[in-house]
C-alpha cells in the first residue's frame, strides 16, 4: 500500500484526534476548549482554517467520536459505513493543489470548509484507503491493559501491539520479566 505524505499526515492527525477522547469520566478531554483546538490545528498544520469558535469545537468533537468508532469497528464493512457517512457529511470536493512548498496532492475538503468538515474529508479518505486496500485491521487500539490509545500499525508484518513501544510495550515487557524473575526466585 502506497502511503503518501498527505495520507501519513492525515493518519497522524486522525490518530492524535481520536486520542484526545477522554478514556473515562476521570480523564480530562484532550480538546477542552477552542484554544486547544487552535493548538491542535497548528500542530498538525491543517491548512485553510479560519478563525475558530465554540461551534467548531463542538463539530470537531462530534467528528472525533465518529473516528473513534472507525477504530472500534469490528470489520471492514462497519468501518466503511462509518467512513462513508463522515465523508459524505463533509461534502467532499476532491481537488489538486500544490501549496506551502508541497508538490501536487489532493485535498478532499471543499474550499472554505469548516475545520470539522476538513478533518472528516481528509482523514476519512485516508482511512478509506486502508479499507480499500484490505488493511482495516491496521487501525488499532493499544493492547496494554491500562491504555486504549489509537494507532495505525504500519509495520511490515502487521505485528505492532502497542501505541508506543517505548512506553506501553517496554513497561509491559519489564513487568513480565520481573514477574518471571520473581517466580523463578521462589
């Protein structure tokens, strides 16, 4: 599967967006206010976004919840249905563009689209490419028992299990090692 610069950026954006969802009632929302949304937009260099307001935050949170459902989809058919709804609601208007020093690439959002429609269209299409390629199972959640962060498994053999091997993966491996050592010491 060919993953272009745009698709990779959109995948990083959708994963980071999904990971702003509070895991439970005790966890704070990763997008608590418009300032946080502005920071998110800036961090991810989301183009063609004007001034943001409370209604943008509400709309992005709604799109975020729908993307989270894609990562939880039990199969490709369910993921495709969710993605189709997102992309259709965004009113996609594919167009070629070469802005900000990047070579020709495709934007799926209409000029002047809201930030929520922009995210739904571009990120939705990036996820759609995975479903089309038969790679929907690469849209995963971390297998660490205390972590449910989303990630896209881009490993060759589809073997990635943790959102971050340096934190979740290493922590679990160290815990398993210590448990084995403790058992062996008995």
